[in-house]
């Protein structure tokens, strides 16, 4: 064994003290200052400085720490010693000491910016993760009304307290919040904390167990990753559950997003507290399927689920309307459209959209409305303006839905992990037969395997795979897009970022529109975007757009604020039951301008609920007018579409053929 030199041992000892932190660094520097003062005092004492060695050491310490004493010394030796001490003071006392303190202060400020201290909050909202859903989700929560905050927090609160927990938080995220429209100055009230949601100390840092709600938005699919976003969500649920169990406290209300609906049972087993799960892939696939059946529907859902300034769904407690009927509720709420009622049976909520106007409202029920603001759903006093009653009959049990199957040819350009869910959703519609041509550079064998695995071998929609790049010149000419009823452009998850994927889809849409410019009856175009910032690139394009993160963020926020709304969305997004459809004006015998109250009356006579009008200009520009003023005349043209909530006559629980 080789012997260790004294100098090596000393250097190693000093190093170990320095890595322990600022306090130990200061102790080491203090020891060095003491040694220099001792050496300087011993050198100055023989020259007659001081009455004893202690005075000489004090003399040396003063020269070391304050250069102002340099001119007071006499004699060449004392001046030389004093000069060396003053120079050492500049290097050790001033330079090293200030450097340690400055570095420690910067490190402390950096740690504070990262958000490493625990949050001293109760009844707040925690968002676990920073991704494309986070900013729209924060915007939705901040825009919630006081009544919604009271419902979530259980008490009145002038400001919703938000905490965001994500790995590597810094000033960059804070700047993003300040730059985000709809947040701006409110960003100073949002607390950012760094840490992994899988670690108990990070969950404690965000005070998750004291929160009124914890929201877990999902990351987008990441190609080639062995750990999917759903696995991360389930692990976060397990960590939260384990921490609550270890501390013996009640579990907070959690709203989690998963991408694959098949992971739903696993998510429910992972968390033993109140949990609402939003299935991202199934939700977007359902919206796209509805839009392929009812072209133009994205305009309605973009307003109801994404637009901050438009109408949205609200639920009002039946305590305000106990003993009344839906007709009388509608009369007392002239600035809202009454869509149905939520009833509680055997501990479970049941949704009844487009219910007959004579449906009674009990105190324990909830009324479903569409309005601009929550205040618009409050009943007016007796002196306020009330509507005339609208009689809406129930569905005729003798009138069965048509058994005729409609055939739709759909061209899908692109591929991502959401497509198997879309194929499954399209195959679930019993009165439609979808023939899908899927164009992608992904090998057909890989696509077939993913679809069959998702469907457990039972694929109802007919799929034909074409392996090519539709962006290449001449490829679309061979495919002939004009022969299809609808064309869907998918944002790929195989590119480096959402910006790149959306840019490819947007350019693809421009190519399609150029290819179809001379077609008299072009197919319906539907574009999916994965990054909200790319919506500004669209301009006045003819096709429709679904921005997935905005819609899913709205759903997460609304389910957190009003969990019962989840049933309303499930009812509207899937086959059967009530759906939002379009009617031509001649369907109601409308040939000119009519007030909205008249349209409501005509729709009620047919057992339907009028929601608004989708205007079509001669230049192809669409303008949606939901929940318009009842008295103002609607300039309805023959090519416009009436937005109607109707019953399909199809029972959701019926066996699919």
C-alpha cells in the first residue's frame, strides 16, 4: 500500500469541507485567516510590534481585514509584513469570503426559483406536469366563476390558488405564464414547484394531500418510449395513494387523463380515493367520428369546449328550481338554453338530454344549460323578462330509427397512436359503414397489428392501408381524394415535436385544397392539431380543425369543477341517445328571418331543442351563433344550418350488430 503524503491529506480534508456547503466553506476560510494572522503576528512581534504576541496577532488581523492601516506602520520589516498581510486580505478575506457568500446567495435564489420549498396551502388545486395541456388548463381554471370555485373548494374564495408541480421548474415557465393570453398578471398568484410526481417529497412540496383537487394531464404519445404516458399517470396515482395511506389522511379528489381507455381499470385500482378519468384518445376519436357524420360539428365543440369567450355547458342545482318543470325553468332563464336534467338514481347520476319540457325538476336534480356566463343560468325574479313557454314532446316510441346503413368513404392522411381508437369508434356506429383508406409511411403490417390489438381482433370498420408519403408530388393524384366523402389529416406523433407534426398536417391540408380547387362537390376536410400555438397558421381555410390539447384541457378543468359534466360529454360524444345535429331551414318550414324563440317553438314541436344557427357565407366562411338573443331576428338563408339537440332513437346499451 502506497503511503499518503501530508499535503495530499490536507488538500483532501479541505476539499471535503468545501463540498459540505457555504457554512463549512466559511469555517475553512476563517481557519485560513486565523493561520495568516498568527503567522503575521509572529513575524511582527520581534520587530517590537505589541507588548506581547497576542497584541502582535491582533495587529496582523487588523492589517489583513482593513487595508486602511497600511500607512501607519514604521520600519521596513513591519511595512513589508503589513503589505503581505494586506495583499492576503484582498485575496482571502475579501475575495474568497465575498465569492462564497455570493455563490451561496445565487444558489439559494436558484433553489427558490425552482420551487423546492413546501407550499403552505389548503383547499388549492394542484396540476401535476407541464405539457401542452397545462397552460390551457390553467387558463380554464382561472376563468372559473366564483360559484364554480365555491363548488370545488367548499367555501367562498375570491381567488383560486393554483400549484403546478413538474420536473425542472425555472423562470422560463414563469415567463410562459406571464406571456399566455388569459393569464398575464394572474401568473404571480400561481405557485410553481419542481419535482417528480412519483416522489413523496415532491408531492409533499405541492401539498397534494391538502388540495381540493389534483389534476394529472397526460403527456402526448412518445414514440419508442418503453414507459408510456399512461404508465406515468398510473405511477403518480399510486404515489399519491401510498402517501395518503402512510400518513393516515383522506385522499384528495383527482382528475386524471389517460390516453388508452384500456388502462382505465388499472388507474382505478391504483387510487383508492375519489377519481375521475378522462380518456384522451377516446374523447378525441369520438369527436372526430361525430364530425365525420355531421360535418361542421367542430365549430360547435370548439366553442363549447375550447373558446374562452363563447358559450359552454353549465349545471345548476335543482334547489333553485325544485318543483318546477324544464319548461318553467327555461321561461325563467331567458339568457340560457335548457338542454336537459341530471337525476340521481341509486347513488348514480343519469343524464337526460333533450328531455320533454314537462319533465319535473327535483331539489336533488341538476339542470343542464348552455350559456355565456354562469350568471346567465340564474332564474330571473318575477319582475324580470320571462320567455313564453316552449312545449317539447318526448320521443315517439312507435317511431323506430331507420335500419338503413349509410356508407361513408374516408381518406386518412397520416398515422399516430390515436388512430386505432378512431377506427374502433367509427366501427361502433351501427347505422354507418365506414370504408377507411389510411395513407402513411408507416408499414401496413405495423398499422394492422396496432388496430387488431386495440380491437381484440374484431375490427368492424373496413381499413385499406396505403404506404406512401402524401406530401410527395403526384402521390395524391394517384389516390384521387375527390372520390371520398371526408378527408382527415392526422398530426403525427413520429416527429420531433408537435410544431413539426402540425406544420406537416397544415401544409398537407393546403396541398389537398389546391388539388380539389376545381372539384364541384369537394369532400369534407378535417384537420387535427396537437399544439394550440399552431392554430394561428390556419387562416381562412375551408376545412375544420380540432385542437386536441385545448379540448382535453377544457374537459379536465370542467370535470374538476363540475364532475357531473362528464356524463353530459359522454352522452354527446358517443353513438346513440342525444346528439347535436344539423337541420336545413326547410325542415322546419323556415324561409326567411325568424326570432330565436320561434325557432325554439318549431323545434319543440318536433321533440328537439334548438341551440343556434351555423351561417354559411357565399365565400365559404362559417359563423356560429349559439344561444342568440331570443327577440332578435335571425337572418337565416337557405344554405345555413340550424344547430339542433335531437334524440337519435338509438339506445346506447343496445347490442351492436
